[in-house]
C-alpha cells in the first residue's frame, strides 16, 4: 500500500522542481533576448524579472497559507469529532 504522505511529498517536490526549471528557462530566454540591447535596457529587464519573481513567490506563499489554514480548519480537534459541512446547499 502506498503511504499517502510520502506520495503527496513526492508530488510537491516534483511540482517545485518543475516550477524552478520553468522559471529558470524564462529568465535565461529573456536575458538572451536583451543581451544585445543597451545596458539600461538590460538593467530594466533584470529589475522587472526580479520584481515579477518576488510577486510570484508572495502569491504562492499566500496560496499555501490559505491551503494550510483550510486544511487545519477541517481537521477534527479531538478523536471522534464529527466534521460538519459548511456548505450552504447541504
């Protein structure tokens, strides 16, 4: 039987690795495009990439925080506690 925690950690590790590789490719391609441009254009592009990276990291951290808070709010606090649905339809 597969350990669900180990399985999920493997998926998360793979997703992080894939995101890192894709981000690195985007940065390399973008810097390659501006390589022949004036220095001011290169610096502006590098600063823009830095700002975009920081914004994306903040967004991912915020989403992860929402997921953690959501999961913790669904966990029973005591053994035998029944989780009630917060669905307005049910």
